């Protein structure tokens, strides 16, 4: 004898899908095995689950109304958790949420992210700046407001899937009849068809345009830094929410300074006499001209720091330092007068014969070894 699934759920034969769903959710809360482990209650839970599986599917419901067996004899009220078991509806009954994989999918989808390279000078990246950027992107179609349908029209319910966004197919296997579902080929899974697309956007719900945006670059960014501008990317198909816009910072090389984190480095070459006697230099920094004192006796490779003359620390207070590397230059050519003065200086300082095994008039190990082989 055929089962009366309407009676199982306690609904009228002309009940709507919403009434059937509410009845199932109410019974599922009472009869679920996790709530009531009684064996008789479990059998009752299987019956209402099978009833809901049939009445929630238009094709199965039509077969039931015509007196047929929607399960094809392969499963009945005690079918258990086989193919087609509505796990998503049980989750919906207990948690109030339905699986996103069931039903028609929305035409509105999130837009793609976009990335723009922004070139900055050292001063701009170190202290921050404001830029106006021209962006080629997709924006909401003002004619159809993202619906994709021409003015005065609207998407029609798909006559193949009846708005479900998917079609079911029953196949026979050694396990019996198996029902599979796939996206509707006519509407693409949307559940509706745009028969009169908007001429402005061709049914996409968005159009491409060029717009100018003003962005603030924070102080302290460096080469390779990415800045996220939420919601400034492309509008999604069907008027979906926009993606994000990412700014990729490219720092141009500076002719004087080399940046290492928040610190700046540079090299200054001074003559040998200036390093020995001391001197003052005027140097152009990011903050303007600075007077630098070189102490007497400064050696090549020595570092002179200028504190808080580097770049601003990103998202922090304070700045890095400017580190000046000193390079002492030794003269390559001397005229006779200069050479005589240096010789007198070396005599005064007792440096005519500098100490060391390689001093003038002394032989190194390899020279003595060579002389031994030559019989000297």
C-alpha cells in the first residue's frame, strides 16, 4: 500500500513548499536521534525524512500524487541515509541555515581584486604622500542597476528547472534507482533566464569605465609594500559587491642614499689630509642641508651617524638614522713639492720605514725561498 507522505508530515495535499519545510523542521527537532534515542522514534524520524525528501522535490511529489513510488522500490520509509538524503535540511532544521549548494545560485557575485603599481621617490615613501590614480575597472550599470535585464523587464523563472537552478535525473544501477542532480543547462543554475538583456551592459549588470581615485600613501612604506583599499576593486557580475584594490609600492633608486629598512646609508669621500686634520662638510639630506663635522684622525670605513635623519617608521612614531660612511682617499699622483713635504712629514713621524715584515728592505718568506732555489 502506497504511503501518504502528506499525512506523515501532517500537511494538506495543496501545502506550499514553505509549509512543508516548516512542518519537517518542527518534527525533526522533536524526533532526531540525538534528541530522542528511542528506537520507535528513530523509525518515525526516518519516515518524516523520506516524506520530506519526496514532497520537497517537485518531480518526486508529482510522482507521489500520481500514485507512483518516488523511490522506485529501492528505498522506502526506512531508506536510511542513502543517496538523496537531505542532510542540508536537517542542518537547516537545527541551526537555521541551509546548504549553499542547494537551490538556484545568485547572479550577483563578488568582483575581482585589482593591483596597481605605484612608483614613489624616496622622500614620498619615507614621509608619505597623496596620489590621484586612474583606474580602469567595472562599475555598476546605472541603466539596469545590476539586474542585467532591460528597462521595464525582469528575469523570468526558468521553465526547465522551475526556478530550482538544477535538474534531477533518475538512473538505474545495481543498487537500484539513483537520483543525481546537476545545474540546469538552460539557466546555468541561476533559476531564471534574462530574455531581454540590458543593452548598456549586455546582461552582465556592470560596465567598464575609467575613474580617478585619490589615495593617501602612509609614511614609511618601502619597495614591495602592498596597501589594501577595501571595496575599490571591480564590481562583481550581476551587481555583486566590489573586490579590493591593492597598491604595490615601487621605490625609485636615490642617487645619494641607499635605504635599509628605516635607515639611510651614504658614502662620503674626503682627502687624506682632511681626514688627518679634521674638516666640516655640508651635505644635502632629506630634511635639507646638514653640517657634518669630521673629527681629526678619521679612518676610512668609519661611520658618522645623524640620528633621526632616516625615514619615518611605518605605523609607528620616530624615524630611522642617516649613516655616513667615510672613505679616505689616498693621492695617486704627487708633484715634487708635495712629495718632498710628505717625506719630511714621514721623517718627523718616524715613518720612513713602516714596521712589518713587508717593510722596504725586508724580504718576505716567498722571496727568501725564491732566492734559496736560485743559489743566492
